[in-house]
């Protein structure tokens, strides 16, 4: 059996976010949105990770992972404008120490979709000149005490997902629909927030501190082989869904977190969910298309030229029937991207544990660990062992059935030795 070896020092980890796991995040715009019954299920105590974080970290370390990603909840740190909560900050200092004490590298994201409810001129809106400054002040406040234990800083997570759910679909705060202008404008404020926080972190933690952000990257491809969505259409979708925002901050990132879940067949200007093939689908109906990870990593590498970490990739799979195969196939394609020259430093799976999947509630189960929401007991799923073994070996055993042929039939390299 051939082995796909990953570069020395490769990061193997799992990602989480504050609102999705901690519970009781009552000063945030998401909490208010939930209480106003704008979503089917409230986050409530979530996974109770605010109290049970040592158990989460223990699981990751025992699996053999060497990296753990958390996010800091701005609404806890600054529950009212200008009033900072030292106890909340002390809590996060404990967590980042806990990550390091277990021998893992620590990745901290400053903003993962949730805002203090007071931000901006309406609930959760960034459309206010003061918002980027407020974000910078928050970044400055947390950065000094956390910095000694943080290896990778990310300012913002998936501004593209935030803009589309918050301003186009309306199923996330601030709940606006079909507001294209608002959705584009929020990028301006978020880009300013990133630039300010980037400079602030460097100033406080030192010029060598690695500051980046995390972004979901689409793999748009023609729904039909001879379809209209060839070069220009792909470029259009990449621009709309990813480059448009990233280009605004590209001169202020030391690394880029690439996140990938499914492919996006497109027909002319429309994204369609089918292309005539019948790929396996996750519990949420998302198409499983491992090849896309290769393309989005290549795209990020070619366009931005900074070190890349895959900071999210995973699936809702309550029965754990598909997760191991999903992992192996995505990692094989990631390996191929590295072999073809992309500077990829790590792979972090989404997620360490089942959690609150935003408007979808607690139904989808993305965890390497199952969470019993009545007792908060965590139980590692069998597939977590596969990731642990890969992490320990820093290699994937490329087994039979691993198909590394491009969907259009060209350029197949096969797994490399
Ligand atoms: C987000 C996570 C989310 C995951 C799965 C990403 O868009 O960063 O918060 O749970 O995808 O939907």
C-alpha cells in the first residue's frame, strides 16, 4: 500500500467556534435572533463547552492531533460598548494555555459570525463607521494576554457566508433578504475591521505574529461538460463568492485559512445542485466532491501566494458511515495539491464535536465526537481514530478505490509515492 506523506511539521487538528459550542451566549446578536424565534432551535447551553472545554481538548490531544482551533466571543468580552469583562478574557487565557499544555498549537479566530448585540446602528449590523474601530479595540484588548499561547491568529471567519445568509437569504442575523447592496457593503466594513485588527495584533504581539483569516472557497465547475460555465463563468463565481472580499485584504494576510465543503456545479450564471452525476451526499444533502479541495487550494495558492491551512472541511454524518472515506479522499486530493506546489501547512477538520449548526439547529452532526445534548457526554466516533492515526503518522495510507482522476478526465496523477 502506498503512503501519502505530508510535509514535516504539518498541522493536524480540529476546529470549533464559540457560539456553536460554549452555550449561554446571551449578549450576542445570534442569541437575540434565536429568542425572537427567527430560527427553529435556540443554541441554549449548546455543548456546554464554556465549562467542559478541558474535556474537548483532552479528546483532541488523545487522538494525536497537534492543533486546535477556537474562536473568542466578542459579545462576552465586551457585553456593553466599552465595558470589557476581565473574567471572560481570563477564561480564554485558560483555554489557550490548556491547548498549549496538551502539546497542541493554538489557532484563535476573533470573529465567527456573532456580534455583540449593541454593534452598529441596528442589531448586529456592521454598516456603521464605528464598527471597524470597535473591532480593533476588542482585538487589542484580547491580543496581549492571549498572544503568548497563540500560534495562528485569524481575524474573521467566512465573511462570504455571513454576507449571503445575513443579507440575501435572511436566515441569519440581521435577517435581511435579497439585499444585495447591503451584502456587498458589509464587505467594506469587514475589510476595514480586518485591516485594523491585523495592524493592532502586529503592534501588540510583534511583527512576526502570523495573522490571517479563514474563508470558504467555492469550486464552481460546469454542470455539463459542454456547458456554458467554462473559464469566464468559473472566474465570475470565484470572484463573487471568494475573491471579491479576499482581494480587499490580500496585502494584509500572512496566511490564509481555506474552507471547503462541497462543489458548486453551475449553469451560466446560476449555481445548480446537480451535474448529471450522482455523488454521495451528506446528511444535509451536500454533495461530496473531494476533488474540489484540490482546486480551491490551487486557486488560493496561485492568487494569494501565502501559506495555506485548510481550516474547515467536514460533513454532517450522524451514523459515521461516510466520514472516514470523506477524510481519506479529501486528504488524497490535498496531498496532490501540495505535490503540485501549493504551500499547505495543515488540515483542521470541522468539527471536534457536534455543535449548534446555526439556522439548522442541533440536527446536523459534524463532530469527530458525538455529543449527547441531554447529558453533554462526548463520545468519539470511530472515524476520529482514522484522523488520529493519520496525524500520528503524518501520512495517509492510500488504499484501493481512491480515485484521483479529475472530473473532466484530464491530468490524473494517481496517488504519489
Ligand atoms: C462555518 C461553521 C459551520 C460549518 C458547517 C462553516 O461555514 O464556519 O460555523 O458550522 O461551515 O456548515
